[in-house]
């Protein structure tokens, strides 16, 4: 009988999944890998994972939808969002939908595992003394509108009065950290 906890890893980057699943396996997790939401749903229904690491962007799909699907199917599942496209609005939405932590790529394996057990906030986290840059503020606004539109690029572009491709191009650029 295998008593290792099930962990569902949802990310469209196959190489990243291979490396991360190997590291998680070495640390005692039974890792299930899904490269899209349909595959994630099938695995969740069959295996009932206790933990999940979810990428925010899974191809053209939103990891926010994965959080919602997993928390509805598996109450009590511990979900960590891991993304290269971090923004305040998506972090807030991920937590509201049931994720317990939100990390940016690249993240250390030990930080990911610690995040599963991070039940309380940390009042010792330093507060930035500088306001965010105009580029970062634009990035945050674009992601907020996109989240408000349920991840629909076309609807978000219409809401902001811009062409869909312009919005896609702006979202594809990684923002500066400040």
C-alpha cells in the first residue's frame, strides 16, 4: 500500500514538469502530471490529490479555473500557484478561489513544499518603500481587467478599448519587478 500523498502538477511546460515531478517524488510525493485542464480534471476525479501545484497560464487556459475546479472536487486540497506572470490581481483572485500560496518562477523546491504548510500570513514581510513603476502599474491593471473578464482576452481588450493582439503582446512581456 502506497501511503505517499498525491500531488497534482498542472503546467503546460513538459520539461519543467519532468524536473519538478522528479524533485517532488524524491521528497515523498506521488506526483500526477497534467498539461491541460481536461487532463487535470480526469486525474483529480480518479486520484483525489491532497496537494496541487498549478501554473497560472496553462497554454491558453487560466490556472484560476483549475483552482476553482480542484477546490469544488477536492475540498481541503492544498493548492500553490507557481507562475512566471505574477501580478497582484491574479494573486488576490487565486487566494480568493482557494489557493493557499502564490509563488513566482523560478522557485526552489523547498519553498514550494513549505508553501503547502503556510497556513498563516507573515507580518514580518518587508513593505516596499517605493511606488511601483508605470510599466508595472500598467501590467497590474491589464491583469486585473483580464481577471475581471474571466481570463477572456477578447473581452478584456474590448473593455479597455484596445485591439486583442495589442493586449496579448503587452501581457506576453514580463513586467519589471517594481
